[in-house]
């Protein structure tokens, strides 16, 4: 039976923190993040679904999404140079782009290269800088709404930023040849991220600092666990432990297959690990993570949600919760919705979350 009209006794923030800290939350925190192209296709019908499920779509208001003239996917020819000098191309409106020109594709360019000034603002992947005043205003609004106070670091903050700057092939060769410039760039980027973290922590009583860095491919990692240990782990450890020393939780998002380094991610100081379900295998995630770290599970956006039946979606949520949940906590669910997901599958996903979220 659906628990659609059940209302929690705990606030979202208190329940969220109980889930992170294994302190017996009332329910599994569940969220659905809908990409703009999907909003632009379904429009008022999707708004109605969101309004009918306020525990999943917290704070949603009708009319808050701005649509274009036609309800379809729109192509984009936008190009943008970010504050690091990386040139981005955005082929589809409302979706993230990719770096097409790398400012350090030759190591000779490192001599004149400068990272952005941390005091100028918080960088956005594929975008510009958000002034610190606006970052703090957003956190203050979250405090007023009794939401978790989550300071968001830029997605692609380290491993991805290395290949945004160098180019992917160049970076893979660097890991083999180990040029001295690679170590210099890693030190520069580590110091830059530490400065951003300290700026975030200046906002008192943060609950979480959230990081994003896609480490995996579809069925493997592009680097070995040893390479991760040698080049990425030390910086993760320094950055994450700056957060933990302040009594704040570390959230890390990483798309792709990351099974080989989950132990290192936990060891580096991650409290909340946001990884994908199918590419890492739900049973394997349970083996490596259950009871050890709060899993913020990314529900399959490649096959089941966009191409399965509503019953497939419901069964997947049911199995995931039964496999990973504990009364003590340690589980959250998030689902990103992208084209061509049918509206009935979004509805089935939301209803399944509401059915199985109660502990």
C-alpha cells in the first residue's frame, strides 16, 4: 500500500542527518532531479506530479520552471570559456557540455597558467564564478527553510579538472610518464580546492560540503586503483579532512564504475557516497558500503527508468531498498531524469520511493 499521504514527524534536515550519522532516521531521504529538457517536454503535467508529491519534490512551486516555445529537446550551439581557460561546447540546451579546448594541452603553457582567485567566487562546472555573497545567501535561505546546510563545491573539482586542463589522453600518458609538471599542477589544484573549502566553511554550522568528480566509465575505471592511490587519493584526503576537522560531513558524487576504489573513497574521509546503482551492482555496493558509509544511491538513468516499464521501476526500487537499507540509516536515493523517460515511469518512480522509503 502506498504511503503517499503519510507525513513525517521529523523535519527533512533532522531526518537527513540521522540517515548520514546512522542514528535511526524515520524514512529514507529520496529526491528526484529532473533535467530541464524533460521539464520542457511534459510541462504542466510534470508540475502537477511534483505538486502531488511534496516530500519528494520539496519546495516546488508551479510556474518556477521557464519553458521555451516548443515542448521538445532543443539543440544548442553555445560555446563558453570558463575561468580556468577551458572551452566548453553545449550541444543540447539544458544539459551539461564538454571541454573541447584544453588550456594546458602542452606542458610549456604551465609557466604562465594561473588558477582563478578563490576570493572571486565559487566556480561552476562549464560556467563562471558565483560570488561568495550569493553562495552565503543561498545557504541562509536553506537555514530558514530548515533544509540541510550543504555547501556545494564545483562538480569535476579534481580528477576531471585535471583532464579538462590537460586533455584526457594527455593526462592518461602523464600518469604513466610522471612528469614533474603533473605533480606541480596537482599541488596547485589541491591548494585551490582547500582555499574554496575554507571559504565555504566560513559559513558557520554547515552540515555538509558536497563534492563531485566522475571517476568511472561504464564498466571499469580509466585508471588503476594504484594510480588513484598515487595521484588522486592524497589530495582527496587533504581536502576532505579539512572539512571533517570542522565537524562537517563530506558528500562525494562520482558517476561510473568505481568499485575498485570505494575503499579508498571511504578511507579518504567520505561520509556520504553518491554512486550509480547498476554500473556498480547493488549487491556489490551492499558488500562494500552497507553500514560503513551512507550510500546516496543514484538510481539507474540509462535503462530501467527511461526504457523499462513502470513495474520494472517499482521492482528496482523495492530490491534496492531491501538490499541496502538498515533501520540505523545509511541510505538515501536520488534519481536523475533525462530524455526519453516517459511520464508514467517518473510517476512510478516517485510512487515507489514513497512506498518503500519508510523504515
